[in-house]
């Protein structure tokens, strides 16, 4: 009989069911890639990966799995819908059926997408819930992501938060401190192991060829831009200001644009600035290569703003508010609010003062994925998710990065 985090009993299981992790978008596969590898190595058939399929362009999903050598999902839900309501309803319905069939001992979710509303399905079936990337807050209630992560945190029995400040935010909302473990951010581990180590790097000749043939750029004096958040791309004024910001640079700007972003640009009949090279979405490793070679990044992506900081690349965060204010604190990025009266020229001046690699980020020490896996496996093997951090790892603290 399996004991849950709050002493709940899974009456249907005489033996522990598997640990399941439920993911739905490509950035989550990236962030969880080492976690997935290590859970499979430790648990074998006692671990299952469920893919919701909420992300369009499934062909790109396969590219991301292949690039990071992640095994394909055990179960694909293929959720359906043309709106958030339909996608969420499909997620809960299909996930509930899967949960009833495989009877997991714990359901692990990551992030703040439509997929994490699957925590409702787990909660309804009294399955213990773990949320990775918990207690992050932008305090911008317009964002669906803010609502989803808040729901997930308050339904979760156990939370892995990346930073001490995130844990404090959760505690301030009434989440018990004992339910939250600070681990550091797994994206640090991924960048160290796969990219900064050189393991999956593109060689110099191939990279130069990529710049020249695909982007028509002969030097590395360029910027990279990404833009996908609905509060930006579904607002004509905001999207226009973002393109205006890009046009204010005397450098080329490589812009891998999602299909929804491209659709909105056409819908609003906006012109692409002459210095902006807009292309279809690219693979993860290619994106890292162009970011790492660039002079700076313009982005509204939470993952990209972290990656730029870790790689030592200055950035402009194109958002009204963010759940990652640390980039302002240690000085890797400046803010541009497309909804405000901020003048692009003033933001560009502030950005130009940032010296590449002049900060020390506080996102993690490269061991977050292993902390999470060892803790989950330890709890699973004891049939009790009331365990403790593995003794071989010291509790992660952001204070060590500021001393």
C-alpha cells in the first residue's frame, strides 16, 4: 500500500505504481532532459513519461527529443482543442483515464502550461502530486501561466522550487515550508552537460556555414530575438513596439518566430524591419549556438532569458513583469515593457552598457536535476513521499552565489 505525502493511501494498489512525469511543451523536455534520463536509469519500467501533445508542430517535438537524446514518451495523450478551455478539458479527461489504468504512486508535473492543469486529474484521484518549477510568480494575473502555476502549487503535495526566493513566495501564500525543497534550476545542468561541455556543440566550420547560408550573415555581430507570449503577440500595439525595438539596433537581428507569432504579424499587417531576419522555429541546439555567438538577446521567454544569463549573453526582457526578476538583480538583462510608454532608444542605451559575462548568475550549481531525481527515487523506494534530501547533496542556497 502506497503512502502519499499527506498520509493519503492509494487503496487500489498493493504495490507501488510507477512514477509518472507529465510534460507538454518542448522547453519542458529541455529542462527535464537530465531528470528524464536519470529517472529511467534508476527506475526502469517503474517510470513513465506522458506527453500531452499540447504543443503544435509535433515534428519539432521529435527534433528536441532527438537532439537531447531523450527517449520517446511511453504514453502520448494527443490532447485536442482550439482554445485553452478545450485543451485543458482534453488534458484532464485523457489524463484521468490513463491514471486510472496505470495507477501511479505519484504524478510529477513541470512548469506552468495547459498541461499542468492535469494536476486536477491527479487530485481528483487522490494521487500524490509533485510540481517541479514551483512557487514562481510574475504577479501578472493577465497571464494564463500565472493562474496555472498557482493552481498546480496549491494542489501539489510536494514542490521542487528553484530558488530560496521562490520558496518564500510559496510560504507567503500559505504553502507549508516543509512541502518545498529548493534545488536550483535544472536548465543550468542541461547547459553545462550538453552545451558548455562541448558535447553537442556545432563545429566552427559548420556554424559559419549556417550563418552564411541560412541567415546570410558573414560576421558574428548580430542579435537574437524570440517572441511568443500571447500578451505580446496578440496585442497589435505591443507586437509593433517589439519590432520597433528590434529596428533600433544597427545590427542584424535573427528572429526565429513561432508560427502563431508569424500569423499575428500578418494579421496586423506589420512590416518586418530591414535588419530583422525572420525564420521559422529552429532546433534547440541551433538556437543555443546563435545565442552564444550573438551580442545580445531580445526575448519574452522565461527559458531563453535564463539561458542567456547562464551563457553570459546580455539580454532585454520584453515583458511587463516576470517570474525571473533575478536577471535584473545580478545585471544580465534590462526591462522593456511593450505595454508601456517606454522608448526603445532608452532601453537600447541601457542594454548597451551591459558587458557580456560581467555578472554571476544565481540560478544553480549544476546539480539540481540530480537532487530532484535522488529525492524522488528515495521516496518511491520507501513507498513514502515524506522523505528528505539525499545526504550526498548539500541543500542549494542562492546565498552562496552572492558571497
